[in-house]
C-alpha cells in the first residue's frame, strides 16, 4: 500500500523537525504518540496524536509539526487552529496523567517546515509556547438581564 504525497510530505517534515529540535538542544522522547483521550457520543474510543514529545531543559514540550510545500498562501502555523490545539492539549493531559507527571512544567510548541519543490533548503521555524491551556479553554457565557433594557 502506498501513501499519499501529503502523508509523505508530512513524514518528511516531521523528520526535519525532529532533527532540527535535536540540533537546538531538545531531547526527543516520542514521535507520533497516539493515545486514547475519551469516547465519542456514540461510545467509540477517540484517539489523539502528538507529533513530537521532547524536553527542552526541564520543560516537557508537546510539539505540533506543520509541513507545507509552500508558504505562498499562508504560513503553515495557521492550520494549528483552536480545534487542533484542543486536541493536542487533551492528548498532552492524558500523556502527563499516564506517566504521573501532571505537576511537571510543560508547554506547547509548533515547528513549521516549508519544503519547496525545487529541492532547495527547507525553511524550519520553531514557535515556542505557541498556545497555553488558558487560551483554549471554552468560555462560559452568562446571561445579564441588564443588557435587555
């Protein structure tokens, strides 16, 4: 079975991202880590994937990798939308609980990789602390009757 060009591009981007992170001092501990994070409304097990898990010094970093052939239209990190951030955060919470390291310092990073088709050097950018748990928390709306009058 062959994989699609998009999957191959993503795998190549993750390999570049992992090598880059090691070059700048990260210590990789997992790649493409998939774990169950709950159940759907129909009762099916829901899984989530963390592209890379690494330590930078004592901080555990959950890294989302976004790879594109071009950044002409938009930079790759625009695809790390709220839904994706929540999915990674949920997986990261499950990962920390599974290992008993809930109190350990952690953060969410994004690595963007642009792999031009002309075989020129890839452009790699590390975006540390791209989001926080607080920034993705669902807002609770409250009703204030004073706004009616």
